[in-house]
C-alpha cells in the first residue's frame, strides 16, 4: 500500500467531520458546531488516514475523498457500535470502489456492528445492499483488543469506556505529540464531586489535544447518571488533572444549540481562569481542523 508523505514538520492533522451525539441534528440552530454524528479524521505525518467512527459525518468525508480523487486506503477505528457511531458507513461512497481498502479495528464487536448496518442475517436487513456486495476490500485487523496498533510512526493505544455495552477511547502518539479521543464516556461514577478515575488521568497525561465527551451540563447530569456520558465540568476537570494543553468538548447533546454551546465555552473559560490554568477549551466544530 502506498501513502504519500503530505506534511513536514508536523505530526498529525485532525479534522472533525461529525461532532454531534446520539442523533444527527441538521438545522439553523446547529449550523456552527454541526449536526453530523461522530466522525474524526486523523492524517499521520506519513500520510496514512485513520478515521475514528462511522457516524453520519463519514458521508461527508467520502464526498471529499471522491472530489479530491484521493487514494482510498484508510484505517477505520470504531469506538463502539451504538448507531450514532456506525450509521454513516453504508453512505460512505468509497465502499463502492474496488480500489478502496478499509482496515477496520477497534472495539471487538466493531466488524459485526458494521455488517449489521446492512443486514442482520435474519432476512430483515437495514439497507437495500448487502455487506457482501460492497466493492471495497474491507478487512478486520483485530490488533487493538490485544495490543498497541502501529501505523507507520504512529502508536495507537486504547482505554476502556464507562459506557453501556462498553467501548474504547484512543491515544495517538507520533513524534512526541499526543492526541487523545474519548467519547461516550461517563467520567464521574462516584457521585462525589469531580470523581475522575485515575485511569483516565494517566491515559490523558500531557496530551497536546484531548477530545472528550461533554454531552451534558452539570445541571442536566444528575438526571442522566448511568447513560454513559459526561458533563463539561468533569471533562474540564480531567483536562486540568492530566495537564492537557487543549480540550475539545465533543458529542454535543442533540438539543444543544450553537448559542448554548458558546455559553458553555464561556463557562469553561471562566473555570480555567479561576483555577489559574492556561488550558485552552473549545466546543468541537464540524469542519474544524487541528494540527499537532
Ligand atoms: Zn454516541
Ligand atoms: Zn454510545
């Protein structure tokens, strides 16, 4: 497989194709932060493309790749198989091109979940085409459930999620840079203050960029315990404890408007100031690009 080195002097590039949680939310109230569900692209220094999750944002990435005539070999890491993280896969146009090669890895049920997005093998499929009829070469690697996944110079490690039916968060390391992506994760299970488990503090330690689930406000959180998501104060507390440089709030609640997300950013900035920290905090925006 041939990848072209596309950058020099930087490690990874990250682009958000979908930032919304639970269900896609098109409309004028979500135009700034975006309405598509989870899909994040990481392009490594040597040009390998790694896509995290196949939410509805994956369709846009497929259109981009087709228009750009880009080589369509990619890695697809699935965090878990809830619908909002899979439903873009049947609409990813490169799956109908025999030159496409998709190497799937992630949570152990990931390849089963992708197949189920087409047909559950019980004669009552969810898609007019079947998984077997796809032109692309789709293979399951199965590395991450055992060990670190190495792609060129990049090392990808995992952390288990506190989420119904489980899942994985990921840490990418390349040329001394760290990018951590953890969505669909409930940080505070103790009910005591900001009970951030040490496991996540260690996993995120020194990250240049942390993307973390922040679906709820602290006010909403008491009614949503056990649903597998965090509030923005706990996500920020994790970033502060782990010495992260930049935090991107992610998996925005479907009811959250752009105006409300701007207000959440302001509340976070105030906490950061009060704590005497210089961590940068933003709500992730669809289409946003970051360079590490
Ligand atoms: Zn989700
Ligand atoms: Zn989920």
